[in-house]
């Protein structure tokens, strides 16, 4: 049963995880293809938190209604960059623009930072938790740094 003021997309497990996070902790919103089980072994929350959500950017928006962004780091939102062969093919990732718009709305002037695939995996392995969605969009992986209220 949903709670007042809590988006229905935020599961009890996810709500508990974000309540436990501290300033500077990272949360990864992963697409359906992200290797969440193997990457999350080193996270504070062991194993991914699975949510039924088909869009990582929309889940980010729901989370940001509850979670403050870190204003002290260069960018509180990072994403997985396309590999060179996908760049050469001109692969368009609609999630990139939507996430940048979300960030500009909350923190004008801040830009999303892009990590190459394997660096994103390394950073995600140090995150507080990984939230696995069923978003099938390629490269729809987002890392958020929690700030203070």
C-alpha cells in the first residue's frame, strides 16, 4: 500500500535504503541490462533492489522528490557513456537529454558527467545501493550522489 507523498514507484525496500544513505553516498538506477547482481556485491546494500519501472529517468524524478542532490561535487548525477562503436553509429540515448533536463531544473549550471562503461561499473560497485529497473533503453544507467537537506 503506497504512503501519502511517496511516489508509488518507490518500493518499501528502496525507501528504507534512501533513508539510510548519508551525504555523499551514491545510488545507481540501473537499466534492465546492467549487471546489477555482480556489481552490487561491494555495495552497502548487498544485492540490487528491484523495482518494476520501465524508465530510469522517470524513477530518478520520483527519487528526487525525496532525495536531495549533493551540491558540493562537480556533478551529483553521472551516467554511463556510449562505447565508441555506438558513438560511431550515432546511437541516440534519449535518457541523456531527459536526465540533463532534470538536473538543470534542480541545479542550473550543473552538467551530467559521463563515465565509460567499465569506469561506471567500478564506480557503481562502490555505491550504497543499486536499483534495478526493467528499462530496456541502452545506456539508461544513472548514478546519483545524495546531498544534505
